[in-house]
C-alpha cells in the first residue's frame, strides 16, 4: 500500500505569499500543500470562518507566516505586528492540530508585536526580500521538513486520543488501512447525531436500502423511522434486547423500544406501504461480542446505519453514547460520517453489519419462529418499561 502523504496548509498575507509559494516548492516531496489563496479552498456557499473550519480537518500540519505588515499601539508604544487574520488562523490550527503540528515563521530582524500567549512558543525565523523567498525560508524549511517526516499523518482518533483509539476503533474489527481512513472522516459532535441521521435518510432514493444496528434514540426516533419506511425500498434493522433494556433502566425512556414496535407493526401491515422491513434481534443476555462471527465489543448504545443503492454503498454513520466522563475524554465526539469516497471503509462496515445480522445467535423476523420470539421479548421489555415508569406506545396485536 502506498504511504499517504501529509497535507499541509500555508497561511500568509497577500504581501507574503511569495514566501508561502517558496515553502511549498522546497517541501513538495514530503507532502501536499494548500496555499490559502487557492480558489478551490473557498466554497462560495460558506463564510470565511466556515471555510477555515472545514480546512482544519483536511490538513495534518499548518504553516503561518507572520510578517511586519501592520502596527499595534500598546502602552503608548507603536510596534510592528502581523495581520490580525493570520494570528486568528494560527490560533484555529494550533487549537485543532496542537502546537507540534502548527508552525509560525517570524522575520528574525524585526521584533514583532504578537499576543503574549505566543511568547513562550518558539517561532521559526526567516529573513530576506520576497524576490529571494526560497533563500529566505531555506532554514525554516529544514526544521519543518524534519517535523513532518517525524510526525507523519495526523491521526487524532487513533494516536492522540487513547480513549477514542482504544474504545471506539476496537469496537469495529476493521483493517488498519480502514481505521486510518475512518480517522479522517467527518466527526459528529455531541448532539449532532439526529441531524446527520436525518440528512442521510433525506438523501435516500426510492430504490435504496437501509441496513442498520439500532443504538439509543432520542425523541426524534418516531419521525426518523417513519422517514426510513417512506423513503426506502428496504429497511433491515438489528435491535438488541440488552441495549433496549439499558435505555429503559438507565435513561428512563423507551425510544428504541418504540422503534422496535414500529418495525414489528410494519411486518404485519405489508399492504400499507411499499417498504420491505426485516427485523433482526439480539436476544436476552447476549451481546454483539458474543456473536459467533463478531470480533467486536461496542458499548450498549452502538448504532450503525448504511445507505445502499443496489450493490453500491452510498454512505454510513457510526454513532455511540457513553457516560459523561468518557464523553469528555472523547472531546464530545459521538459519531462518524463515512461518505461514498471511502468505499473500502463502507465495505468493511457492511461486512460488520452482515456478521451481526447473519449470526446464528440472532433472531430473524424472516422466520415465523424468529418473529414470534421477537414479539415475546418485546412484550417482556414492555413490562420492564412499566416497572420503571416509562411511557411507551401501545403495540397492536
């Protein structure tokens, strides 16, 4: 497999862009570079800040060039200073990538007025006029080259966050290459899962299928599942007795249980809609890790939704919910969106879903015995809901 090259963002003022171009020319063998003024970086439908935030997740390193282009008056003294927008971009990238991956160059012959928070951080010196830009940044490029080679591609979810690396990616028995790509996918921040799932369903065509494993759901569950049935040709969803029971006993809500009952009603009312529904059910005292073909140990609230058009995989969402302390460790991340540009990851997620849904330990609504067993366990969960004072929708016989 060809090793992936790091991506480096270079920010500067218009006057200093010659230095940015010189850095790109001298270091192009160690990475792919994005210079700020490239038109492809600025999507017309997004604000400047929105474009910058998008660029954060697309790059492994950032280089910002600070030069004396403004003046700042402080305590009665006027000092040369860099442009405010360069300082702002430096803060954005440093906050996202960390200090070790964000470099800023300062002209060594000028004492720039920069924020006091940066005083204790070593800048990289450069000097020389723009027409000699390559010579001016030569020494700085040696330092940057060494750091790029030493640190490589940014993998925040695998290397820098022990909890995400160990507690999330080990749930999914994916290849190392798929894990690397997954780490670069769009992250779902806390509270945004509903929006991402709703967006996925809205994008579905009438011949598409949804393959899913049900995790905890919020108050949006009913509308979300109805949209599944309305938009798609097939919905095949795996429910878990223990996950539903934990939602009832720990959260005192019945959203997943209500979802299960909605799916069971669809099985009995095939004539009322064009959507074919299949229910798989992990029975009592069984967990995903217990299933024969699964080398996979997620938390009780683990959700996976795959949108498929025939054999083509269009999109997937992985989401989870854990206790508050661990969520803080996870930087309030509760999911990942994988688009159709990552077919390898989508294929492995499909294999994971198939291993769960197709396990001999899992009950299936495709057989009369399996369906009756699922209904019986659903009734047992309803009794638990009553015991814990949870209001649940009535299930029609």
